C-alpha cells in the first residue's frame, strides 16, 4: 500500500506539474497569439497604405505629364494661329510667292494638327488615370481592417485551456511531442535551400511534418487566424502584388494615349520650328529687305530643329528591331531650309534674269522633294514597334510592362512612362497577400492538411469579379480611334500634301502663279515670277486695266521705280508674255528723259519773277470738317477743292477778293472701285 500510495502521489505530482507547465505554455501562447495577430494586421494595414500610395504615384505621374503637355500644346496652338492671322506674310506688305507659303503654311498646319491631337490625347490619359486611381482606391485597394468576428476569434480566454485535449493538458516535457510547429526560416524562405542542380529553388510552402501532431491550441490558431479571406492563388512567392495587377489592367486602356500625346508634342514643335524657318525667309526677304539676315536667322532655327530631332529620335538598332528604310533622313527637314533660302534670294533679286529664274525653280523643287522624304521618315519613326530588343528595366528610365507593344521605340527614351513592376524585388514581401490568402508557411505542418484550392492565376486575373476591368480593350470595336493610328494618319497626310504642292508648283511654272487666283489690290507676284496677260490685270495696285494699257499714273510710276531701275525697263507698254522683259524696246531713252526734265525746270519761274508776283487773298466759307488735298481752277472764276475720295466743294472767287463767298458741296460718283485721287484739273 505504501508503495502504491507513493506511486500515486508521484503520478499526481507529475500530473500537477505537467498541468501547470502546459497551462503556463498555453497562457504564454495565447498572449503571443494576440500580439502576433495584431502585429500582422498592423503591418498589413501599413503596407496597404503603401500600396494606396503606389496607386496615387502611378496615376499622378500620368496626370502631371498630361497636364503639362496639354498646356504646352495649347500655347503652341496659339502661336500657330498667330502666324495664320496677325503675323501672316502679306499683311504688312506684298504677298510672298506661293511656293514659300506652301512650305511655311503646311508645316504650320501640321504643327497645329499635332498640338490639337496631343491636347485631346493628353487630356484623355490624365482623366483616365485619375479615374482609375479613384476607382481602385475607393473599391479595391482598401486597408485590410479586421472584423469584430476576427478579433473575437483571435482573443483567447484562460478557461479555454480546459477545452484542450488531455494529451496536450498533461503532456510530459521532453518525453513527448512538444506541440510546437517548425517555424524556422527554411519554411518561409522560398530560396533557403539549393536543388540538385546547384541553383536556388523554391521549396514547398511548408516542411513535411516531423512530429505526430502540434498542440490543439496551435492548430486552432493556424486554422482560425491564418485561414485567409480569399481563395489561395498559385502565383509564385515573388509575384506582382494585387494592386499592381489591377492598375496594369487599367493602364492598358490609356497607355497609348499618354505615350502618343508626348509624341504629338514632339511632332508639333518640330513642324513649328520648321515653319518658323520658312516664315523667316519670307518675312525678312519681302518685308524687311535684309539679304544676309535672312540666312543668319533661318540657319539658327534650322540648327535648333536638327538638335531637337537628334534629341527626340534615337532609333533602336539592336538585333531583332524593325528595319529602317530611311535612316537619318529626318535631318533632311532642317537641310531643306538651305535650298529654300537660295530660292528666295533668286526670286527677289534686283535684276531680271531668265537663268536665275530657272535656278530658282530648281532650288524650289529640291526643297519640296527634301520635305517629302523627310515626312516619310517621320511617318516611319512614329509607327509602333511590336518588340523592344535591348530595352530592359533601368532606374530613372521608361519601363513598359509586357504586352504594352503599341509604342514607337525611337521615342522610348523621352516617353517618361513607368508601369507597375512585374514582380517583387529581393527582400520585399507581400504581407497583405499573406493575410488575405492565409495558408502559408507552417500551415500544412500545424493543421495536418493541404492549403486551400488555388484561385485564378495571373493570366485570367481579369475574369475575377474582384477586379476592375475585363480583359477586352475599351476600344476593341473601333480601331480608328487607337492613338497610334490617329498620329500616323496625320503623318501620312503630310507626304500627300507635299506631292500635291509639287504638282501645283509644276502648274505654276507652266501657266503662272496668278493664273488661278485673282490678286487683290495690295498684292503682287514676285518680280521674277512668270505672269502672263491677262492674269496681271490690276498689277500692282488693283487698277481695272492691264499694266501699260493707259498712261501710268504716279502710284504706278512710284511702285515700279522702287523695284526696278527706271532707265532699264519700259514703263509705258506691256511686253508680250511677261510684264517685265529685257527686250530692246523696253529701254528708256535717256535723252528723252533729260528733255522732259529740262522742260519742267524751264516752266518754273525764277526767284526774282516769283517775288514780283502779288498774291490776292479770297475769303471762302468751306463746309465743316472739310480737309481737301486737291485744287482745280475754272475759267469763269471758280475754284473746286477735293478730298482723295471724291468729296469736294466749289466756290466763286470775287474780283479783288474783297467779298466773302460760301462754298457749295458736291460729291463725285463712280470712284468707289478706283484708288484715291492724286490730281485734278478743270478744263
């Protein structure tokens, strides 16, 4: 009996000790369970805030770029309109030749078109990115705040120790299973061990069970706290986080708009700079009359254009890239300014020369052909590439995710496009995913069961109802609205325009520049341009008769003498074919001119004779606000005063000028279509 009692006492003491020891472990594990649950959710919430910041940063990059591009495009459109209106050639002087206006206005129109399209694309990209950010932040990328039910389940009462299995309550330390799961680093690190090939590989989600079972409260903790809220996916451990996958799906719908908006800005500035080159040639040669300045100014702008082209367009020459049919031909754009400058110098030379005219046309066609090849090259570089060989991810550079292939590689370095990363970098972890999915690490070892069935993989991620958009593009049924097609269409129109202008220039060579358009009274063709009768009707100041059909009036004389040497060309007849010719009948007689000048001087009274003449003052009451500039005297003692537009007054002059007289107003009719009056006589 004594031995039995001793044995019973020893067993009771051992059971009491085991009970106290295991209850102490349980209470410690319960406290650690709550700390672990709270810490995991706190870390997940902080990482969710980081993920929400990622969405804001990705969208803000697009929004800020699009806003700046839209403002820039709008300002450049204003400059293009200014060249069309207030700053246009021919407004402050004679209109330039049609061929220089074709080079200038076509490039100006292209600049306006690209800037307008860039504004539309950038606004769409900015609004779409902002809308995607708001949509994701308010619906999908939320902070994983635990529910009250989860908090209640994570809490453990001390009395729950009584509900544990007897084996766990009275487990003898060191002699039976410790009940602790294996949670070392080897279980959680996917590259902790090396496979047989010597390369680091991914292990299973947990090590195989080495013990019969874990304690009941450990199993409850893993089953409840690590159960997860969504199905477990079969994505790798370093897979792209969910919020990046969601934003990538949204970004696929507007990345072309963002990228081609940037290309439109480049194209708009390139054509604007080139239009300024041709505008300077017309303005400086025609209105400012500065021969050397025209070359200096336009060469500066042409150099700027070449530098911009060099900066914007860098073709990818790696193996596997698209073939370049017109390499380096983008530099024909700034080079086309040189033949145009030489053509303007020949077109507005001082003396008429048929050889110079022929050379002028040669340089004109050279400039147009260079423009044609240049526009074809620009069309080639703006077309999208399906592959980007040699363009890997690099800090600070553009990064295009896989599948974003409707982008021209020649502009890759100036796109400033950043897509979400495709995977987690070494040392990064997605604890939000672990909290949502659960079943990771030692889950299988502790619970003794496999993880839950895998959910949708990354390929058909868009079909899950938890995501924002389906995989079908927004514009799948409207191919014409794709941004690359819109930009390419404008670029494709430009070669057609240059071919059309080349054809029109050939027609001008044959029939004359003003053969199809009637010139207004303030315009004239270049002095060296072919102008066949009757197309020169009204030249230079819009008279209703052909030049030379009637004796020249002072306006015509002054205009011709400004532009040509008065002793070289005829001013009293229209040569057959051209209005200016170097025929023998066009030479002025210097002797006849001297005789006319001598006769004019002889008709002027000498100084003594003029002083002997006595003036008579006449008092005349003229109409109010009447400012005449012409005066004509009648034989019956009356005098008529006129304004240049035909309003006048006639007044009788009394003998001796003693009595005052009142003038009677009148108006000459039929002068509306004629220039201002320059002289009057009363015969």
